[in-house]
């Protein structure tokens, strides 16, 4: 983004960094709203993001359709793992006394997905 007064555009989301950022933001927002720490939400968001970005190749495949679907899955995993890395580096670690379950402290927006 060259101008800080604009939102993300499709060209930014179409990159690995942009797709991982979108996955991180959407997953954190969903988990914050439902007040639960659900790791698979980020994986689903990453796969849907990869599917949306790969949709032109599905509609008019330049190679066998099975290969396109496989690459969409691989790209979804890459987006997810990049978002996990970003969340681990920038996320808030859980308190030392967090036992999980009913005793777990409330989730913050930027809570780590993995401790």
C-alpha cells in the first residue's frame, strides 16, 4: 500500500503476505466475537482465501483441474502457516496460570493461537 489512508486492495491480498494478514485479521475478529480460542477457524479462513484467489484458475484451468485444486490446498496451508507465524511473533502470550477450559482467562483480540 502506497497510501496509508486506503484500505487493502485485491492486489495486496493476492500476495502471500496480504493473504496471511487477511487471514490473521479475520480469524482474530471471529475468535474475538465468539469469545473462544478455536484454531481451525484460521485454517478454514486460509483455505477460503486461497480458493477465492485461485477461482480464476478453476473457472478456466490452464492445467488439469486436479492440479489447480491441489495447488489451492497447498497455498491455503502456506497462508495458514504464515498467519500462525505472524500470530506467534506478535500475539499476546497466555498468562502462566492459564489452565484452559472454564478456568481460562478471557481471550484478547491478539491472543496467541498456540502457546
